[in-house]
C-alpha cells in the first residue's frame, strides 16, 4: 500500500511538472487589456508545445513554449470598448477561455502604506468621504476593474502570484487602495472608457525593496551576497507561519521580486507611486537617484518605452522617529529632484492635503484629492488633453532688494490664489535663524517677502518643516511646493 501511494505521488508530481497549459497571473476573467497596442500575453505549457490564441475581436497569434515551458504571443488590441471580449488559448487538447475582458486603460499603483490605504481606511485612519464613495462605487460596474496584489515578498524573482480581477462595486471598492481608486474613477469619467487598476503596495517599505537586484548591486550600503541567506530564511520562516504580510519591510528587492516581477511585460499606460516615508531616515540624500534608478529599471524591463511615472509627495507629519525631523523636508526635496532626472515623470504636492489636527497622522484622510491630482498629471501629460493643468508652482529664483526678498516661480504665469494673509514663509539673515515673515504679497508670478526682524535677508523658506501647512496656490488650486533658498546643514 505504501509503495502504491508513493507511485501515485510520483505520477502526480510528474504530471505537475509536465507543463499543463497555464496563463500568466494577470490573464484571467475580468482582465483589462491596454487599448490599441501590440499586447503581450503569456503563460506556460509543455516544453516545445504549440500554442494558439484567438480573440473575440478577431486578432490571432501563435507561440511555441521554450525549454522551460514558457510561451508568449502578441496580439493587437482594438480601441477601448465596454463590450465584453474573450481570449481563447489552446494547446493540443487543452483550452483556456478568458472571459469578461475589457479593452481600455491600465495603470499600476505601488508604494507603501499611503498607497495601500483602502477606500474604507485603516483602523483609526479614515478616508475622508469614504462612505459616500463606497456607496457610489456601483456606478463603475463594468467600467472599472480592480486587482490587488497580496503581500508576496520573494528572495528570487518569481513569475507567479495569486491575484484576481474584480468588477467595481461597493464591496470591492471598499478594500481597494483609495488613492488609485479616485485616480481611476476620474480617469474613467474623463476618457469614457474602461479602466483597469492594479494595486501592488505594502506599508513601511523602502524604495530599495521595490528595486531589482541588478540595480541594488551597485549600492554601497547593500551587500546582497551577504544578505541573501538571511533574506531567504526570513521569507521561508514567514511562509511556514503563513504570515508573509508581517515580513520585515526594510528588506531590499523582495517586494519587486514577488509583487512587481510577475507582471513585467503586461501592457500598461503608466505607473502611480506613493512612497517615501520609509526612506526619510534611510539613505535620505540618495533617494532621488535611487527612485530614478528604480523607474529606469522598471521601464527597461517592461520594454514599452518611457512609461509615465507619477509620484506623490510625502505628507506633512511630525516624523517623530527621525532625528532631526526636518530631514523629512530634505526627502521632499529629493522627491522633486527625482522627477527632473527622467522624462515622463511628475509629482503631486500634498502640502495642503492634511487637516491641522493630522500632525500626528501619517495616513492623512484626503485621498480623493491625491488621486484626482495624479489623474490631472495623466490627463495632461499621458493623454495630452489641452487645457488641463497639473503642475504645482515651484521655486525658481530670488532677488534681494531694499530688505525685501522677491521670489519668482515656475508654473505660476497667471499668478496665485491670494495676495493677503499668505502663510508659511520664513526669512533669515546672516545668523541663519529663521523668523516668520511679517509681510508677504504677490505680484504676477512673483512673491515679495519681508520680515521686520531681518533687515538684511539672506534666505527664505516656505513650509520647510515636517508639519507646516501653507495656503499659497496657483489659480488652478495647486499648492506651491515647499522649498528653501538656502543650503544650510540639516543635521542639527
């Protein structure tokens, strides 16, 4: 009997390794395919097996599985349509039919907990207006499809992860990440086409955790050869406990391996990124370079050109664990710098997207505005819709004249939202001690700043504190990005 059971197990194992026809993780019922592209579709079968694809819109393709059993085909997708489509994949006697397929716009959202934060909010961390938004989610049934990637860190890049496309309704929307959800419904309402949203995010993770190994090997603080045994053991232990969600979040590359790599090549329109808090006190001064390196590597691996990549500035918060906390301001500088290093990047400023009582809340509640501002970037830049403004005013230069500092800005050609009671400006003299400005006035795209305590000004700062809310915006309601004109050390 024991020998019989062993024989059965061996047969089952051999059958499992024979490469039965399977699809890649995103190719399942309810998927959204990027419109009007040569779209990659892949999966696995027996080595050297012939695979055929037929679609309901008439596109066909053939592929042959390689020696590892992986096959990939390319089909041309039509213009966006709400009509449900299907894809049929055949290999010998095996056949897989993927139904309820929509053709439209696909975006992947990633980052840490402010991206992970669901529409229903976290415990004691509400999403503002969540009940109304959840109750209205049924409007987007058949128009917006959602997919959430579970916590799935891996020591090595993996091709598979268990995921499921879901139609938008109150139940599925409540658990989906709020920022990406609000991005998606605004995109759908504006473009009038189906939208597919992929959420692959996890709280407290660093940018290094989402970066491929090949890029990390050049970083002096990360010795992967030394770390690999520890990483492998930690992941194995968590898997044994069935508790991968509680994996150590400071680990490098593991979230890329398990939560991004399985989808590399799936046709997208672009990426949304909401991360940075975990790097405030880790390699802070290298963040711009490291984020740009990650973006470059993702784009290279997708092979679809310079895909749009839009980021969100870390929120105003006390950052109590950082010494000194003002290093959070330096991280914001790094975020702004990062988007200047590569094409097709942009940043949403969040200086005005917290309430005054949220100085101790790392997950501010105004996620609708975050998602909608991300969407403005997409509509203006990725979809080239004229008339839509997405860029916040940013510091350009300053001039000191008769005890007054005259500051000019980019992206403020038509002026600002106010010229009185402007808050957030500080001025310092040669002693490097900053004092609140006693006069701030606007003149076109310039701001005039004075302080009675500083007769000979040297530098100006605007909202350059861990938690400080300004009220100066462009006429389009986009806040001035916090800045400083000095380069004083921040380590005191």
